[in-house]
């Protein structure tokens, strides 16, 4: 799938990343080509003579031929598509060259949102139902608003990295849990896995129930690139085997502390 460079860069700017100056000319080129007219030419209306008619007709025929085709495969449409793809690729190359800074920018957003989330969740009642929140008072209502905002910010980063991490050069973990969490072992991992696959109420869903569990269990929330995620996966697998060998009757090798 071709990356929509306009949408990607707009999201990056929303996250606080400042685009390199070298990217803008390619972005402008993408938009210019997208809006360039590729339909049938206007039929000539200027009077012609016996001497000029043939030349005008040939020129009009050549322009018409470029705009004729089926299923969007006219020469002009193909040229437009290829030029857009080329300029998008050039812009993406410039972004990939700055992938470290992009990752640092996204990590800053994650760290800030995680800090707000953990503080807010610590103020919330154990059960996040309307009745429990009302009973907990105004402080809990304010904390809920903060937790919801922070959780949604984390979810936005997670989705962005899932969609564009590979294109931007820092990779995407195939394991959703290891993209934004740093479990210390199989116990932490299992808690997050259960949270991810557990039904929860509307309030928990808006925050992100896995984020709530991580905050309550003290499991670090941080952005991990594909290399870090791979190291974590190896460590968790090793811990899984250790627990399994220590508990031979636990068929799945999981121990929840």
C-alpha cells in the first residue's frame, strides 16, 4: 500500500514533530500533481484556415489521446499516479533519514501521556462505573477526564506506529503489547494479555483498559521500537520457560503474581 505522505506528515506535526525543510518541496509537488488536470482537453474554438486546420487538429488529437482510456488507465492518469508515488517516496526518504528524531518526538508524547495517566488512574476508584465515580466526587471526575485524554493520546501513538513505523524506519513489533508496554516478565505480560482480551465497560474502553491495568500494576508504559520489542519478547519467552520448568504441572507455563 502506498503511504499517504500528506496524512502522515500532518499527524507527525500534530505530535509535535517539526518537518525537515527538505520534505516540503516534495509535499508541495505531491499536491500540485494531484490537482493537475488530467481529463479531456477543451475542444478548440478559435477559427482555423486551410493552412492551420491540420496542425490544430493534430495537436488536439494528441492531447485527447493522452486522456482516453478505460478504468483510470489513461496515459495522463498513469503519469499522475506515478509522479505522486515518486514524490511521496522522496519525501518519505527524507523522513526516514530523520527517523531517530521522529521516534524521540513520539516517545516524548508517550512518556508525558503515561505520566498523566498513571497519576490520574491512581485517583480513580477501583470500579469505573458511573455510580462509583459519582460517589468518589469531583476529584475522581477530573481524574477520569485526564485519564481518558491521556489514554486516547497513547492509543493514537500506538495506531500511528502500527501504520507507519516500518515506513519511517524504526519498525513495528508484531506483538501489540510490546509496542507501548515494558513488562518485566511473563507475569506482567500475562496481566496485560488478559486485559487486552477482557470485556470492559464504556468508561474503561474510552481510556483503554490495558492502560488502566498497566497503571495500576506499575507496568511501565513506553514506546518501543522493533529491536527493543524483540529483546523484550526474548526475555519474556525465557521467563515463560523458567516458570514452566519451576511449575511442571502448569501446562501453559504462566504464573500470575
